């Protein structure tokens, strides 16, 4: 499989178009990667790099993450902790922890964002394989050993495991295998193209399971350094950077394995979700995401390159539409149309990246929003968002009323009609 010529990700957060184009990281062709690849044999002596970016994480959560890394049953590790501009309290805690375990290496840098922190660690990594851990989550003790075992049996370039997603009162599984699946499923050829599209387009919920092929997160996985070398997280992107990285990394892989084991716990008990926390004033944060998605999906030139799979182009466009919806709903929650100018700017960015050419082809319940986005109509989009909020409120009210009637009927207070 050839890596699309335009599947590039910027590693330099600059607004100058000319310098940005000169500093794109070319992923090369699949044959070029294969020519330099050495045979990887994973075993007990395999060095694995674990990357943990940190930015003032609560110390008890940070200690939990570090402990889950240092107590891995596979001992041959280098644990690369990048302190991304934390306060002295966090920085001192990391330095003290590193003195207890020589495998843990701490690098301090000014705040540049999680993407830059991970890229710094990738550049320094010496492992044959590399994995990522967020500083407020944790991994199972057998994560590295089990993932290496899967790699050894399958020859996979990337090994993903299931993720437990924990919120208040709920626990679901992402990358969940069906009961009829084997303990490990393998993705090859066109299956990887579909996985690339899904990495960009999937809309995940913290309250619902997600299927095995939904490879939106880099955590809970081991990547061969032969695949990761030359790929980077898009600097300046605060939303969807994992999706972009995975979509590009998958284009370098021949075989990807997804295992049934749950190796990673994604702890969201202190959050209420990006959808509800996202406000209209943050819409400018989405502009770099649109740019990165367009590049990863081959939409940055028009017409899109023929060599890029149609499903990947559509996946990138649908992913961009998901962020348009996020922006629309954030504006709809405000009084009046105060968020419309920022939404107009976002729609202009969508059109400039040619994602707009793909949107009318999307067949989904969001085709009204897609059509309005294609015309760059911010005010009608906000109106549609307000209607959806009202409909959602009515639906919640009806569900509450239904539950209340059911409870009263159960207590013999109300006779429900047959």
C-alpha cells in the first residue's frame, strides 16, 4: 500500500503558509519505509518506550499513572516523562520520582501542548516499540508483556487493546471485540483504509461501547518504531490529535492487531465531557484540527489525490463535520447569535480545505447541517442547533415523565392503559 503523497502533518505551529508548507513532515512511500525496516522480534529483552506527557496533573493521579508504568511485568522499559511547563510542585514531584527508578527520564520544557510533548519523547525514544499513557489514566500490569506477546504471534506493526472508559456511574469499553470474535483480530489491506477513515470520523460516547475497529486513541497500544518514525502529532492541535496520528500511522502499517484484553483505563470521573464543556469562545481552537484532518485525509488539494482511498477522504470530511456540529451546538447554547462570527470563520476554514466538496456526499442524519455548512451559513446553522437543543430537552422531559409514571404504577398509584 502506498502512503498518500498529501498525507502530511505539520510539526510546526506557524501561521505563515509558505513556511508551514516547507516544514511539513513527509511520510514517504510505503516501499521506502519497507526498504529501511528491520525484522522485529519482540521478547523479554525488547526495549519498550513509554511516553507520559504531564501538565500539572493532580499528584495522586500522576502517581497512579507513574506507578502503573514502573510496575509493568515487562521490565525492560524506558519511561519518558515530558513535563510540559508544570508548576514547581509537579516538576519537583517528577524529579523525586525519577530518582527512585533509573528507567524514568524526565524532560522539562515550556508549555507547548501535549502534541509537542509527545513529539519530543518520540524523537528521544530508543525502544523497538513505543506506547503512550496520559498522566491521569493508568495501564494494567501486563500491558507491555501481553501486547508484545500478541505482536510476537501475529507480526503486527501496531497492537491495540481494549480501553475501559470510566465516568461517574458508568463504565464502557472502547475497541471492544464482539463475543463471536477471536481473542485477536487482524486488520490488513482495505481493512486498514476503513480503520483510517474511522479514526477520523467516529463519534464516540463515554457512555456506549465502541467496536474494535474504532482506532481513535493512541493510548493502550504499542507501535513499532519503524511505523512511528517519520510520523508526528500535529503541533497546535488541541482536539483530535490522536485521530490524526493514528490515521497516518495506520497508512504505514501492513498488519494491525486488536486484542480482547483491557490494558488501559481512561478515567473521566472528574469530567463531564468535551461536548458539554466546549463553549463558543473556544471555536478558534478547532481551526488547526480542521487543517490537520484535511491533510491526513488528502483533502488539502482539489480534487483530492486519486491514490487516497475514497473512504479515507469521506472519513476526514465526516470528522470535520463532527467538529462543525460541536461548534454549532456551542453557539446554540448561547443567547442570541453571539457565536455566529466565530462559526463563520470556522466555515471559511472548512471551505478552504476542500472538505466542503466531500460533505454533500455524506448520507447521515446530519445532512441538513452538512448542506448549510457547504453554503457557509452560520446563522441558519445556529438556528438548527437551537431546535435540536429544544428537541433534546423535550425528549429528556418525556423520558423523565415516563419513568415517573412507571415508578408510580409499580407502587399501585397509577393504572397504565393496556
